[in-house]
C-alpha cells in the first residue's frame, strides 16, 4: 500500500490530513502524521492564553479524536532523503527511525527567529508554543509579586518593566493584552506604585503592524500609547542582561521580562532536502511541489509559495490563513501524485487581518475594509470562532471569553514550568 507522510500537526498538516481522509479510499494509501504533539494548536490565540483570557485546552484539538484513519508517529522529523524517499524521525522516546514514503507533505511550522545579540538566547522569552504562553503568564504575575516583596528600587523598576520586541501581529497583541492584565493587577499590590509599571514595544520597522495598512497601524499605535505603552519604532535590541536591555537608540530599559516576537524561521528539517530555499523557506511551485521532485509537497511557514493574486508575484505570507487553504491544495496534489493525475495550483486572495487589543478595542481589515473599536472587536472574535479547529474548541473559547468578561482575572500562577530554563531553545526545541 502506498504511504503519504505528513510532517507537522499545525494548520497545514492537520487540515491536509483531514482532507486526505475524505479523499482517499481506506485501501488506497496509508496516512502517517509525524508530529511531536498529539494536538493541533490555534496559534493566533496564544496571546490570550498568556493574558489569562483563555484556558490552554480551549485552543487545541486532539488529533486522536479528530483524525480517524491517520496513524500518529510521536516525534520530530530530522531530515528528508529525496533519493531514498525516507524521512528520519527522532521519536519521543529518543529512538531514531526512518519512515519510507511515496508522497510527503512538509508542514513542520516554524520557530522563533533570533539574531546574534548578546544575552538574547539566555534571557528572551517567546510566544510560539503553548508552553511559552503558560510560562509567560506565570512569569509576568511573578514579577509583580516579587516587586511587591522587595524594597530595592532598582529591582522594583526592573520587575515592573516589560519589553516586547516585534511590532507585528503577535508582539502587538501580546503587549496590548498583557499591559491591561498588569495594569489591573498592580492595584492588588498596595505597596507598589502604579507609576512603576512600564510596557515598551519596539520594532526595527518604522511602522506598527504594516500588514494592517497605514491607517489601522497608526490607530493601533494611538490606542496603545493612550494606555501608557511606550512605542519605539526604528529601534531594536543591542544587548540583554538579567536586569536590563540596551537598545540601538542608546537607551537602556530596566526589565526582567523581554518578550521576543521578531519574526519566525522554518524548522531545520526544511533545509535537509538540499533544494533551493528563499529566506529559509523551501522554494516550491504554485502547485506546492518542489520543482523536479513530484510528490514532495511543502506549505505554510515551511514553503515560499508564489502568490498568484499579486503582481509582481511574491511569496505568500506565512500566515495561518494561507496555511489552512494551502492544505486543501496539498491534499489534492498528494492524491494526484499517487493516482497519476494533474496537479492544481494555489490561488487565494487574502481576507485580511484581525488584532485583538483587549477590552472593546481591536483593529480589523476584512476584505480591505478598515474597522476599529467595538465593531472590529466583534469581527475579530467572530473570525477566531470560525477558524478554531473544532466544535469543542469553539464552545470552550466562547465560554472562556464570557467568563473572563463577567469575573475578570484570578491572577493564578500554575508554575508547571517553574524549574525549566524557559529559553527559546528549550521550549521550542522538538
């Protein structure tokens, strides 16, 4: 029996498996998913988990429940050998196995991109995984508790100072939501001066949220600045220490919390193919296949898929929206490769972006229409409810939002990762 191997259980891999189960006869091909986790994660809502608005279970869908015929291989793909058509996998137990395939769909997702900045690997915290979101929430609450328990002014300033690097979707939402959490929480510590609380959002670009367009980006900047968030554009980090971060504008920000959201990079398995890459992503055709290698399909963050809706043609943005829709094309072309059929091309007009800024504030650009305030918040919440990966998740997310609106935040630290180093390499390494 033929075998289709799927690397990754994110938007692309999970959705592709669902399509394949519907398109293939049970005796036609075996579907094997190679993934370190037994769930698919709705990454866009991770900032809300970090802010305590949603519980971690609410934004996942269990693979064992949602995939009926796909066999799960718990582990991480290390490399792909095009000559032998095998994938090397390190299983969760540490054993290394080689998985032969007839067709492979590469959707391993991405990890946080870092640079050679002194102290960054040691002190930066990310927000790409569930573990990072849970850790970040515990860490932020702990900083306020520790600040209230010390009389050292320098330590208080550093613990009440929070720095977010990256003015894109993830960084902007994280700064907006966690700033609201800490602003409300600091009132519960009578020994702390609310004036000590400082959130700083920086980005090397000269505009905030460029994906939203100039008008919405400027509106988002004003909303955050009105709340007291210090926004610095055209600036990045030069050096990080345990107590502070030195920026390229010559200033030093006292902080024990540096949240790094300055871009992503594909996982190492992508480079193992030895084929052409663009900014680390596999160069593929509009049919998502690696040129010259039929049945080698890549999508999502792992692939530079040409966007045929733009002129001149550029690579599709590495967004969940594209990955979800590319998955349907990947499944069709995987079946075509098995049956000797004709591959189809990927073409999708971006539906726009949504950004939850907390409370009644949001920014949304559905179908090119600029929305702000409560209407944008309604569109944002509606979009997320439509795209979370299961019916149970939709119910849980709705319930969590309602409960948070009615009762607020309990400020509970779970401390599951209390003794972990919690570095980017530790929490994102699989």
